């Protein structure tokens, strides 16, 4: 997708499991197997819907003197965080994820409860 835009930058933030860590993400999967959705599972473990902090990404962009971006995301909090830290999101490029019977409930939960775009 980055290549389709003529190039760009990929910033990887080590925030596994929406910021709750890999061990807790595995615990959340266990709760999901019991019928809780992804947001409910995080709450039952004492976490917010999404514990990630995207301020570091904005800081990296600023350090590189990049103040306007096209952002590949379905997550509205990434867009709002960039704005809070003076990074202009000139365009949001949707991330198209293949929907199937195995992930549809998960994707719908993210859309309904966390405002993600599908």
C-alpha cells in the first residue's frame, strides 16, 4: 500500500495486543473463547478498549520534520492523536481487511465500540 502511494514511512510501535502486552492478549483471547468480545475481554482484564499511545509516532514524525501525512488506518484515535501533536492527517487511507466468518464479529465490535472504519 505504501508503494502504491509512491513511497512512505512505516513506523512500528511495540504495543502488542492494543498495548496490554502479549501475555494479556492471550488472556483476552481466552475470554473471547468464552463469548466476550474483544472490548469486553480487555475490560474484564482491567484495561481500556485500547491502551496504545500513538504520541511516540507523532514524535518520530516531528523528529524527521514530517508534519503532514497520509495515514493508512481504520482507527480514528490514530488520526486524532496525530492532530493533538500537530501532525496534519491530509488523508486517511482505509486499510482493507478481508472479512470472513472467523473475523466478522471482531471487526464489527471494533467498528461499533471503538469507532473503527470498515
